[in-house]
C-alpha cells in the first residue's frame, strides 16, 4: 500500500466512525474468507458494514475521529470493524450469534453513543429487542385502552338493544 492508498483507507474508516451510530471490533483470526463474506452479506441487510484493514490504519482513523481511547485499545491481532448505521441492537445480535456459532470469531468490544462497551456489554446490547419490536409494543400499549373503551361501549349498546327488544316484546304481548 502506498501513502495515497493508506490516506484513503484512513479517511474511509474515519468517515465510517463519524457517520455510524455504533462500531464493533470482531476478532476473526482463523476465519475463512467465505465465512467473512457470509457475515458481511448478513450485516448488509441491516445497513451495517464490515471493514478489514491494517490495525495501524484503524488506530489512526479512530484517533482522527476522536473515538474513546478504551475502544481503540482493543484493536489488536486480526480484527475487523463493523459499523452499524441504524438498528444497533440488531447488528449486535447478529454479531454475537455469529460468534457463538463460529469458534474462530469473537466480538471483542464496541463503541455506542460515545461510550466504550466490552464484550459483555455488547452481548447485553444484543439481548435488547429490535426497533420494530419496541415500536410494536408501544403501539399495543397505546391501543389497549382504546380497544377496552370500544368493547365497553359495544357492551352498553348491545345491552340497550336487548332491553329495547324486551320492552317491544312486552308491549306487543299486551
């Protein structure tokens, strides 16, 4: 790699740090290219990207992006950076699931909302429900009182209709 290519790689990683909501460090030592490609493809659907570069370049990009020092201290060995642009818990869930199913891969750390996360914190983040699930729960909670009111009013109206029917039958019978 010449200087221009290195500068371009640093700028690309730095921009990814600045534009993403979260970043994760994944140790992929011993992982096949096919498995890395599978992970990359699965993350693409969640608007996340996996970048592999030299550790020195990643460190320089993290320094330029003013990333928390603890996060860049976890750079070492054969690592890849995963940048999550939208649904961070969903991306963390996919990474943790991938690491559990593959002995060679390991989630080392993460960086979310200007905070460093160790591997345990990333695993805890992965247990959170997705954005869509949270929105569905909120919609259900908002809908429950309205549905209860509708059932109550329906019961009152049907009760009134039965009473009127009884009165009408009583008056016809007389």
